[in-house]
C-alpha cells in the first residue's frame, strides 16, 4: 500500500478547516474541495490544493461522489476524510473510496452499514451485552404483533424507523388506540425520509438525558474517552454540549465506557466513533445508536482528555498506533461548547442570511473558536446554519461557565442575526447552571428565546444615537449611506455651507 502523504477533505466549513489543520500538524498535505458558493471560504485557502466541485446545491458538489473521487485522482491524494454530515455515514461512499484505491478515513464500510440499520444494530448490541432499550429487534410487519409487543412492554412505547436516526419517522404512543395510526405515519415518514418504511417499537423512556461516549479504535485496541452531555437540544439539533456530564460519576463512566467499547468491538470498528445512550433519571442507560463519524461536538472531549481526535483518525488510517495511554483515562477539568448559529431566536429560530461585515472573535485563556467563515463571507441557506463553535475549558464547571459568558461577551457578529444572546441567557440560567437538564429542557423553556430588556444597553443605545445625530448635524460632510445621486446633492450643499 502506498503511504499517505496527501488527504482530500470531502467537506466544507469549520470541519474542513479543522481536518486541514490536523493534516498539517501530522505532516500531511490537504486537498480542499468547494462549491461555487464557497470560493472565498477559509478552508479553501488553508489547503495546499483546492478543487471546485460544482454549484452550491450539495447534490452538485459535496454529495457528488464521482467528482470527489475525480478530485482525489487529479490531485494525487491517497486518502479521503469525509468530516460529518454529507457523505460521512454512507457505507456506499466508503466503499467507493476503497474501490478507487484510496483510504477512507473512518470505520470500515461494514461497520457503517451495520450501525446504519437500527434493528440490525440492536441485535448486534444485545448479542455483545450492550444494554439496549427494551423492545423488538425485528421490523413490524403485522399490527397485531405490534399490539401484543406493546402490551407486553407496557405503554408508553415509541415507534421508530429501522433505517432512521436523528428523530425522523418517530412517534410516541401512550395508549393502544393510537398505535395503528402511529405505525402508519411513522412508516410513511420513514419511507419519505429514508426510502424504507420499516419500523420497530421500543419502550419509551421518559425525560432521559442524552449522554454519548467517545471511542477511538486502532488495529490493536479500542478505548473510550468518556462522555459528552448533549441533552440541551432543539428539534434534534444540539445547542450546547459539555464534558464531562454532571449526571455521570467515575463508576457510571466506566460502565458506559465498557458498553461503548464492546459495541465498537462487535462491529469491527476502527477510527473515532460515538455511542449515543439515553440515561434515565434512575441511572439506567440504554444504547440508542452509534455515530460512525467525527462529530460536531468532538472538541469538548479533546479538551478534557488532551487528545486530538482528528489527528488520531489520521494516524489510525495510516496504520499507526493511536497515541492514547493504555491505563485508565480520566477527564481533566470541564469543557463546554456553544454552537453559534445564524438562527434568530426572536424570529422562531429561522435561519437568517447575510454577509459577515464584522467579526470580533473571542480569545484569551481557555477559549477555542472553530469556525469556517470570516469577514466578507456570505451566510446562505445552501448549508447548515452553524457559524462557529465556541468552546471553553475550565478547571471545573463553574470556571468553564464563567469563561463561556466572558467569551460570549467578547463575541461581536455584524451582518447576520445569530443565537449569541440566546446562548448567553442559557449559560447563565439557574436551572442550566444547576445541571437540571434532560432532552426536553429547551421545550420547557421558551422564555430563553425572548430577549431580556437590558437597561444599560437601552441607555447606551440612546447615547450612541444622540452622539451620532449630533455628529451628523455638525459635520460639513454628507451623512454616510446616502445614494450616489443624493450624495452629490449633499456634497454640493455641504460645500456651499462650508464656504459660508
Ligand atoms: C428514544 C427516546 C425515548 N425513548 N427512544 C431521538 C433521535 C433518535 N436518535 C432517538 N431518539 C429518541 N429515542 C426511546 N425508547 C427519546 C428520543 C429523543 C431524543 C434522544 C436523544 C436526543 C434528543 C432527543 C429528543 C427527542 C427524543
């Protein structure tokens, strides 16, 4: 096998830049790919080579497998890193990369495929001794069987898409008379979303936390790097993540970690991966699914375990051993990530668009800013709404939270609306600070989306407006922002007044 010296990064935005940085630290060259909408993106300039794929729609660019493989061939890349989203969890893409004689920087396609089918994953996990939610391991073909199973496990139950994940094709059923309708709607939703109408049923876990375990596996061994607390989410989009979790002590961490390592071993896993668990209020936990990719929130794990997960992915893909000590690992300090998005909380979290005209990036002790945009870039509706990840580290949770508030106060974004003020309200909220969170936390707290009147800000705005008005009145020059036609009229008038 030819050694890897050049890696094609089949993604965009912050994760493409993150991977390119890791390549350079590993002494590897990076090839960026980009759509016509991303010509000015930082990831394109950061790479050693860059190939334009096509127009902005993902199907014409970041999802276009032949163009990606062609870009790798033309630039002489020996490996492909898929990042997250786009093609990262398509077993067929991993296979196509391997078929082209390239190394896929991720797990074997068989592991992606096994975990992608949720009933298959449940069967494999149960066989490996990993706790799964009580329920059926086979798709439902007969509503009578569904009624019997649901009756046995007791309501409420959940109907889920076998090909699913991420919340599509999912229904809670609280009484038998609603079961038939739920099977039908979940099935048709699943068919629409995944091209497969198969559904299965599980016991519904009330008000759990979403806690996930990071694993890393090379050719020799698999290890876990503790948990991430991901309960604070809105419509299956995570908003804030932290490591460790207030709900997990060292003993629970080792039990969940052992389950995640067993899950990885059961499918012959390599590279970085994550096992998602529901953690019930009584401390019981259940495997939900495995994410066979590097995840958005991986930095919080990096900060508390001192491991660069993307560099380790690169090492493992090259056949090198991962640089993680064999002994028991423990998290050091506390890390928190706020996803800064262009969603406008005061407008129903609708994604806003615009050109970034000014950006002040938070910095200083314990602050990390992972972003794929800079001043002059347009925030569009072509791709997801994440502008950046603001990540902080502290000796303990309290220090990390204070640091996050400080960093959010430094952040200035001009040109596009953002959820910055929402994040500040969230990380200063009493219930959040007390760790009283579960997957429904944000559903219970619509108040967090409302701007709080700020007396100091109102006074500052009034002073700024008065100063601006006064300056404009005293200026002999025209006010800014006038149209060209008006501009010359203003200019003439100003000159005339200046001669007076
Ligand atoms: C569940 C559940 C409660 N009980 N399964 C949502 C996405 C998919 N990965 C699985 N999901 C859930 N499965 C049982 N048996 C609650 C959810 C769920 C959820 C899970 C993790 C993070 C956020 C969530 C939001 C709503 C529902």
